[in-house]
């Protein structure tokens, strides 16, 4: 590192002292904390993003958001060249950098890191970092801190993309690194044109819904509701009523949003008896999660939740149908040698009824450990990989090999069988590859795909919801300190899991005890895992009835206390 670069880092970092007594850790969601203590962290992640851009010679993204957290929180996460999450190889350095005690230690850490990574900081090649934020009041000052961090690396240029949904920024990074024009309006035009293409390809015999039929969207008082107001003007064939857009005076994520609806299973603020019989959905605070719901025709505030598992199932049914049409034997002279591999990826938290349903369709279902990074990584191993968590975060990935084959197939069919069912199926699949955000989960693109498929199938939300009936489930936390369910554990890291967290490998004997307890309940399933973010052991249980699921979860939590508890 030359002296100019060293001096620049020392002088700029002195303006962003780290908060005393606070240690932050970079996880799947990046850094998140109360916004008042994040200036130093965000500045330092700006430095890291610039180093990542120099190392990869690619566009990198930085998003200022805390997603579904309360409005007083904020956070920052890095979008890698693929548009996905920051490489796990860099996560430990990110933690070390964020927690350096002073400018001297910070510069020393950077010096050692760039030497080890063989990163040349001479400014000879300009690199770009795209910056964006959500609608939180703290976002503007934190974005400026990130800009200062980026500017501390010679040759790094920060481009402020303004207020965006998190998935839009990730899409922009991915697109720019592929050499594609990528502004917010470009993304919206891609979404609207691919949605229109799917609607235009709806079979003439489909039971199309009434023109007056509409979708009511809970925008979580966040950026998603605001952007949807713009997006909905760009296409026909779908009537959207946006509530909780943030303009009505509501508070971000307070009694609204996908996280609230999915966890509490109640209607968000602004929804009620007037919405009985209408399709409703909720976005989360930064629009990377999506759940649908049905308002019941009773006085109860409880809803029928149509969660990420059901969204995954809908996507899987549609994709499987199009592949089946495409692969049917036909008289036209086309090459049928290629066999597409479709994979469904879930975690152990997916409702067992959804997994059973997908397997009954003849689909390959694989489980991964909890966390989007594991789901995304596994889905990328298939020609078409579909993953979703129950919380509504997920997407569909298409391999480059499949995309090349699909484009070639469309070209062949257009010559010999244009207008045929196989040709239409291929065009639908191509539209899906453009509509879905392959970088990350995206509530807006996911919502449009759901709506297009429901129109294609001629299904109501009630019919969709009846694909299968969820098994009752319960989650408990066996806590190491005070909490609603008191189970004091000496060391949560003593629990080591295997088989995608469905089996306890250590300590010995616990899994056998869980198995014995689970066997007492019809359709029982239960597992425990140490939390990656809290000082707790998590317990998940399913059974044929609500009471049985409650009982199984409680009995296994007590078992954890007996085996691992501190006895205090």
C-alpha cells in the first residue's frame, strides 16, 4: 500500500470512530443494529466493497436497509458481482474490519488483507460501487458514510442509485456485470414486458378471472409499496390496490408487512372485513419477502396464510407443466436429447405437508441447512432450481446451459412448429427467466409471477391454498437466559446437527430421545438446532393437530433442558 492510500485511510477513518462496547457480526442479512451506532460500521463496509470491486474488477453493490426490522434499526449488506450475497470467504474479514478499535489497527488490517489477496491499490483501474437505501430516515446519513468509505480507496467510485428495493439493487449489480443496461426503469420494463408475455400466452380455454378481480397489496409502509405504485402503471391485465405504501402516515413494519403477517397470522393494519374474498398479499420492509393471505368471512382477525411453501409449490407445478409440454413426443423434427434437471430446495422448517406434496408430484426435493446462502447455492446446481423459505423469501435459478438450450429450442420450434403448444411452453419458460429475479428473492417479481400463473391456471387463491393442507407446527426457543420459555442451557454450541439440521449428532443420546418422543404423535416431526444469531436452542415440531404439535414441542424443549440445562 502506497503512502497516499495509507494517509487517505487514516484521515477518513478518524472521522468514523467505532461505538464503544459494541461488537457487530456480518450474517446472511449483513450488519443490522440500531441506526445510531452504525456510522462507523457502514463506513468500513464501504471500504470493504471498494476492495471487493478492485479484487474482482467488477461492479459491487451496497444496500442500506434493515428489511423487516423496526424503523429505528438499519443495516448494510454487500451485493457480489453475481448479484448474490457477499462471498463467505470475505465474511470473517468483514467482521474484523468492522470491529477494529482505531484507525491504525484498521489500516494495518487492510494492509495485511490486500497483501494476502494480492489486491493492487494504485488506482490504475476505476471500479464502481452502486449505493442504494430504503425509506428509513437514517438511510441518508448512513449512505453518506458508505460513500466516504468507498472514497477512501483510490480508484473506487460510488454511484448513488437513490431509494430502491433491495432486490432491485441486486438485479442492477448482476445486470451491469453482464454488460446489460441496468437502471430502475430498465428493471420495471423487464418485469412488465415479461408479465405481459405470460398473460398473452394464457391458453384460450383457461377459466380467466373477472376483469374487476383485484389484488390488494400491503406495502409494509416501506419502499416496496412506494415502488409498486409506479410499477403497476406499466402493465394491464392486473388491478392492484396498494395499501400501507408509507404515504398514509403508517410506520415501517409496525403491524404490517410479510414478516408480521407470516409470524402472527393476522391481517395487517388497514385490512378487514371489506377484503373477504379478495386476494391479498404482503411485502416486507425492503420488498425481498412475499406472502399471500385470505381474510376469513368471520369477525376473527386470524387469516389463512398462503406462505413461501405454497408459493414454491405453485411455481413448481407451473414449471413442471411447461417442461412436460415441451418434452412431449411430437412429429416435428427437433432435437430432444437434452434432459432438464429440476430441483426443489427447502430447509427443515418447510412444512412437512409441502414436502410430501412436492414429492408426490415426482419432483426431486433436497433439504439444506437454514439460511438463504445454503438454499441459493444448492438451487444453482440444477438446470432449474426453485427455493423458498416459509417466510416468503425465495426465487428460481436457471443455469446458463438451460438458457442456451431453451433459446435454441425456441429457434428450432419457430421454424417448424411456431404456435404449437411446445413452442408456447418454451416461450412461457423464457418469460419466467426474465420475470423472476435470479439474484435474490424479490417480492415484486415474485408477486407478478404468482399472478400470471394463477391467471394461466384459472385458479382462485382459495383453490391455490388447497393444493395441500399444512400440518400444525410450533416453534419454541430454549433460551440460555431470560425469555418467555425458560430453558437455561450451559452452551448452545454443544448441539451439533447433521442431515440439513434434522438430526442431532452431538451430544449423543439426544436424537434417540427426540425420536422416541416424536413417535408418540401421528405425523409427528421434530428437530432442534442452535440459533446462528441468538443465544438460544430452537425447537420445531409438527403433528396432526394443534394440541399435538404444542405438546411435542414442549416435551422436546423439556428434554433439551434435562440434557443440556444448567439446572439453575
